């Protein structure tokens, strides 16, 4: 067996098993909630023991999902580098935002959804009033939006955003605007 075939078999094994674990985790979580609810409602120890058993299975399942997911990331980058280059504009990343840190007026070159994990963000699109988005809030940016204000709302605490965007291959993430374009 040559190296390419061995790598393909390894990738197939890792991907197959990794994609089983998230579904099992979600299903087991529901079963555990049902069993714990039944235990609380009926005061029957059998339901409580069953929930404990499935909770241990859930922990093992979650650990296996992590163990197979980490190599999968590297395999996409090494074994599927063309795919990674082509799909690299579809990003989900966490971005920290320093306290009292504004951004320059800009226009994103992508469509994006931003989820505020921690803190608050103040954003204003040209022609609209400022909007404060708190932790747990979501906002959408269009490639045609011009940001006149975009900053962390706090003077002392950092904020964190989870950003999902789709960008054209080779396009810059944002276009900084000159004074006349703002």
C-alpha cells in the first residue's frame, strides 16, 4: 500500500467516526434530560441510575469526538490543501476586541454574521442610527454596508465576537474608506 492510499484510509476512518459523535452527543443529552426529569418527577432511583449511566457514556462519546476532531483539522489542511485553499474564505473564528478600541470607517468585502460572545459592540451603518449589540446578540453585515462607527462599547472590558463570513477568493477582508467615501 502506498502512502497516499494509507492517508486516504486514515482520513476516511477519522471523518467517519468523527461525524458519528456529535449526533450521538445530542441524542444522549436529550435522553439524559428525559431520564433526569422522570427521576425528579417520580423519585424513582432507576431513572436516576440510568441517567448516570448514560451520562458516563456521553462523557466518553464527547471525548472521542474531540480526539477524532483535532486530527481531522490537520488532515483537511495537509491531505485536502486544494479544498482548504478554495474553502478558506468561509471562516468561523473568534475575534477579541480591546476596550475602547474603535475601527476605521470601512466596507466589508464579504457577507457576514457576527455573534457577540462577551461584552457589547456599538456599530453604525451609514444612514442608520447606532446599534448596541450585547453578549448573545447577532448582527449581519452586507458587502454594501459602510461602517461609520464600529467599536467596543466598553472603556475597560474587552469584547469577543464569533465571526462567520464568506469572502471572494483573494479579496481583502475589509476596504478602508477615504474621507470622501465615508
